[in-house]
């Protein structure tokens, strides 16, 4: 059984979530006796594409004619490569911004079943079933795909990335993808050295407990010392204290970092739904009855304006000791 992984690219680089998807794809290929290929797009350096072999890919096909994000053309690109591999193919995406847009279109093009947000490897004993979280992460369900081609999008940070030694063959392709329905006039990127929330392993988040946007400096300092991304609760973004792209929760961005530090956030169910997949949750709140403490691995009952500076000092002292 062949496996095809779509690897997203940004600014000429393969995005971090692609390494997890390729690792996942190579493991699935090994379990089904097949091989793992990758399809991507844009002006990505060949050395980066070859290096995907370290994660299990045997071949990487790249279409350099697609330079901007265009879900329709990318879906056709993935569809054409999947059809070339045959009717017994598994197609894998990352369940991120791009994957959420492209995977359903590719599945429709291929007339294939889709499981979006998988969190484990498929079970192929007597069929093809995939596990995913449901009810805002409060339960799990297993979905069966009965079509010849199966499409899966993998929820980020669901499996461990495994890097070995290998080199993938790189082939440039140019299938007929038709005309684009989109015209990109301008691309604006977030300024500064911020880490993308969707790729962050460490996240420092804060809520209304900080009392105002003028107090966010200590959150940004802590995030910088930890090498973490910054985030916020919905009320904070709604009232304009922080930008909307930092809002995590059910109606914002769903994240699964290795460490999530929540400062001054009560932990309403809507917020928990977007972060409860985090490997470790640390909560800092003055209210010992805050709902977030029930989901926390570690909790500190205290004033953020006293706790965070001490935490920041401890991190700096630890880093100094290591040097």
C-alpha cells in the first residue's frame, strides 16, 4: 500500500508539522508493506527536500509552478499524485491551516473517505479505522474508511518525530492544475521574531487576570526566555488587548504543545477545548476554585504579578547556570 504525504512549505522552507506527517506516513507505509512518498510545492531548497528522507520518505515530488497558497490547485496537485500511485493509496496531511483547507478538497477530488484530526496510527486489521478526539477532546471515536483511497489529516503533536539517516529522491513535476481562482495581491507577515502558535512546542498564555495590555511585557519576557510562543484567551483578544491570531480555544486556534502555561485564565470549557491536548499544563491563578486547576498538571495559587517575575528569574538563573 502506497502512502503519499503532503508537506506544506512557507517562505521557501518545509514547515515543522511536515516532519511529523512524514514520520507518520513512513510508519504507516512500513506497517502495510508499502513506501512513503511526499508531494510539496513552492521554491523549497532541494537539500531540504532530500532531507525528508531522514524521516522515511523515499521520493519527494515538487511543483514549483505553485508559489502561493491556493487550496484548489494544491488539492488537484495532491489528487494527481495520488492517482498516479494507484487506487490503493493512503494520503496524509497535517491538520493545520493548510491541511484543513486542502484535505477535504483532495478527498472530494479522489472520491475518498476522510478522517480529519487523527491522533494515532490507523488500524488495518480487517479494515481501515482511524482514532480521533471528539466532543472537544472529552472522548475518542474510531472511524472506518471503506473507499479505495483513504485520506487522513494528522493532528499536530500527536506522535513523536523520528529522524534517522536517509536521502529522498527529488523530482520536479508540473501537472496540469488548471487556472487559479485566486490572485494574491499582497502577503503580510507577522512582524518580530514570534514563534507560530501552530508550530510551538512551548506556549505562554494569559487572560484577563493581567488586568490590561500594559502588563503583557512579563508574559512576552517569559516566552522569550523559554523560546515559547505567546497566546491569550478569547476575552483578551475580543477587547483588543492582544491580536486575534493569538486567541487559543474552541473558537480560536487549537494547539497541542508540550508545555502550556496559563496565567490569569479561569479555564472555561471553550478555552480548555483548544488546549486540553497539551502534554503538560501549568496554571497560575489567584482563584483556587478556577476550573483550569482541574485540568492542570501543575498549579500555582497566587498573584501573577508576584509569581511570573519569580518564575522568570528562576528560568534566567537556570540558563545562566547551564552556561
